[in-house]
């Protein structure tokens, strides 16, 4: 059963530390999303890749966040330095998307639960 | 900027009731709309996907409709069960210059009590 895999599932870190979250999209999917979920803001898009190229990272705080896709099987989201307000659940999602097709079902991972103290 | 609103924010019903969850969006230039379910402490599970050219989709006891011109979608759940208790989220897939971007509503928290 194909699924999006995220690591770590849970992370507690001290303020100022670097945090790296990893995502393995479903094999063959060419679009990857990073979302952050909090009680106050709901689901916010941080970054969006298609064919490994970043298409939209307007929702990401550029001074401390960075997102990359080193290859088609790995997406990373890095926070440096981390702050308590970054405490949230970070979701990775993947899907198929082509220029002349509207795109298909998006599949979400189980999330990385981050607590910054 | 696309905005997605879900009404009601929370809903509590007795088992067996039929219910309707509502979703509205401000920009009708969408490619599709997807309904998700989220259980506490879990990720999102896709329930139904409606392409912009479609009017409705059905899966078991679930039926989702889309009126793109008016910016509305509804999720109908028939004969609700306690196992349906979860948060339901709708998300629109954007077209135009924001092609592919998925924007979520805040969700409807559904509780079905025995």
C-alpha cells in the first residue's frame, strides 16, 4: 500500500537548534507539498514542488525555513534556528500533476509533530 | 487570494442522521476540490475528489457536490455512524498562476454519538 513517509514522527528540541524533517513521496508522484498545521491557523502551505522544482514557497518564513528536493524520492524541510512559535504539525503530501491535467488526489503523510521549548 | 470557508465549525448529531457539511471558496478558477478526513493525531485521508468539470462524486455513504460558478461544495453523509467522528476538511486545487496550489478550509469537527 503506497504511502507518504515522514520522519521524524515526533521531535522535541530546544530553541535555537536546527530541525530537519524528511519526506519520502509516493513513488512516481511528481508534486510535493509541505504544510504546517496549528490550532489557530489551520493548514498553511509552506512550499510546493513539481518535478523537484520549487513553484511556490511564499508561505514560508525565508529567514529560518528552507525546503529542498535533493532527488525525486526525498524532500526536506529545515528550520534554523528553531523558535517556540514553530511548534506545530508539519505535513508532507504528494500527488501527480501535469500541465494539461488538473491534477489528481493528493496523499498526506502522518505528519511530524514538532515541539520547540 | 483564495479563501475557503467551512460551515459549520462543529456539528454533533445522533447516530443514524443524514448530514451536510458546507464548503465555499472565493476564487472559482479551480481545477478540482477534494474532501479529506482527519482523525485526532493523524494525517489527512482523502475521501472524494471532484474535478472542476464534474458536479458530484459518490463513495459509499458519502456524496460530494460541486457548484463551481457559485463557489460551493457540500459533503453529504448518509446514515451517520460513531466511526464517522472526525474533522472534515475541504481543499481547492488552484488554477491560473497558482497552478496546483491546494488551499484548505478550517474544517468541520463532526461528533456522532451512539
